[in-house]
């Protein structure tokens, strides 16, 4: 017989959890951090609005509340507005004594790194530089670059960063399509000059789990051969719909930092979704921090960036915990009647609503049963008899959708008048 126990944070053993069966170790082999790219890479989406500095500060505080360790607070080399906002966010981190640490993106040029050094000098806030450079054959061909060109940019950038006491992570764009014979000299040169962190990037969302394992195995082998203590980041996009899955795979492969954005915003179809990464880490017992503000975080990103939340989006979507189907609703209602909120929150939901500041919602529609109607009326504290229940049920069965609250209340008022 296969035995499976409830997870350590559960009070019941109602769920046989195949996800935990024979789990030998935590997801990540060591400690890890999350890097939130919402306020930089996320804003590169052609469909988003660049939030005001005040809106960015609100999002920054919500990141802190979720236990996110590092925020990309911008690319100050992009211009005056970007530089102003980066300085404002760095100042907020300092003045609010936030645990959240700052990093900024930059091309591997002194021109891009110099504004970061200036902001560090003015605010006194340490900012890690994530300096990116193209590395794949297709990018090198398009740009007319050779390996020597890349090495020259890396040397110039690292030398400048070191001279200004800035930590620098080398970010190889499009790493998942880059040749080993190109990555090898780039990594060796950066490490030889004192860089202690490399960011492996799936810039165009090309990678599959096998590709990630191969890339991490190769990179770790190179690092071991150099005898250096080098940390690895994973930065993934979602073009194949694998963004969140790949982020978890990267943690298994030894990434000590994984990147994502709120609502998965970013270029093309976007980045790995930070909120979905957090949901999965929490449900795998890999995230110790409270996520009751996760909904507020997603809503703040949606509001500030003018990005609507899809109705079926995990956790934050309108329909995430909403049902009008009779058999589903009946199971939830029966759990409620037992006084077991834990069961009611999980009987038809793989993501517990209460863990993220939401609740299960029972609606009335063409696929509903009488129990939906009764539960809806009771939850709205509306006195009812069989005639009212039948009137609402009849109306629901005559439609091809859910009834709105206004439609239900019209029937309630008519019943009160005639009754």
C-alpha cells in the first residue's frame, strides 16, 4: 500500500498528495532568493504603462511584504525619467529601512553603469549591477559581433564597476541558445576579473526543462573546474508557456536566484509570473513567508501598469475560486455545513483561497443546483422559502450564463411583494 500523509502545514489528511510522494529533499538543493523584475523588464512590454514613482513605491513595499529579496528598480541608463525613478526607489528603500535589496540592469557599457554609480553615491544605497550582453549565434550575427567584441565590453564594464565598489552580475542574453564555445570565454573572463554571479537567461522563452538541466550542468562543471564559488541566477520568459515550470526546474538545478514579474508582464508574452512562482513555492512548503498580500501585489501591478487581470488567472482572476456548477458547489456547501472551512477551501480547489486572502464563491447559473440557490441566499442573509428558491432556480435554468446579483435581487423583491 502506498502511504501519503498530509503536509506539515495541514491539519487534515483529506488529500492524497502525489506531489509529495517519495519526495526525498527540498526543491532547491540550497537556499535561494527571488528577484522581482516587474519595475524594469516587466515594463518593457509594449502594452503596459510605466507607473508613477509613487505607484512603483507601493509595489516595492508589497514585494517586501511577500519576502522577495531583490527588486530590479530600473535601468537608469535609459533616460532622465528612469534615472529619477530609480533614485526615488533607492531613497525609499533607505528611508523605510527595507530588507529588500536593489539591483539595476545595464548594458555592458560604462555609459549605462555610470548612472547607477551616481545614484549609489547620492543615496548611499548599495545597488547590484546586472550587466547584460548578447551571447547567442543569431544575435552575434545580427549585430556583427565576435567573441573579442563581447570580451572587450565585459572587461570595460567589470573594470568600471570594481573601481566604484559595485557588485556586478554578468547576464548573458539568450544563454539558452548560445554555444558553449562562446559562453566559456565570456564566463572565464568575467570570473577572472572578480565577478561572482552569472545570470543564465532564457530571453526569448526557448528553453524546456531538459535544456535548463543541460545548461546548468555545463555551467556548474565549468565553474567547478575553475575552483571558484560562483552563484547562478535564472531569468526566464514565457513564450512557450513554460515560464513558471522552468523557474522551478532552475531551482532544482541549483539556481540561487530566480527572476519573475508580477502578472508575468514583459516583452512579447511576458516573463515568468512572480505571483505564480510564489503560489507554487508556498504549496510545496518551499516559501516560509506570509502571502496574504499576494492578491494586493497582483492588483497593484495591474492597476499601475494598466494591465487587466484575466478572469481565469490563477489566484487573482475573478473566476479563480468561483463556481456555478451544481456538483462542485454542492461539495463545497456540504463542507461548509460540516463547519470545516479547511475542507471547503480545498474540496474543489488545488489552491486554497484563504491562504491568499480570498474565499470560495458559489454563484447561480444554468448549470447550478438548488443547493447553489439556497447557499447564495443564506450567505447574503436573505430569508427564503421553497417558492423563492424555485423562482430563482427556474430563472437560472432559462439562461445560458450566471445570474447577476441584480437579477437575483429582482426576483427576491418580487417574491417579497407577492408573498
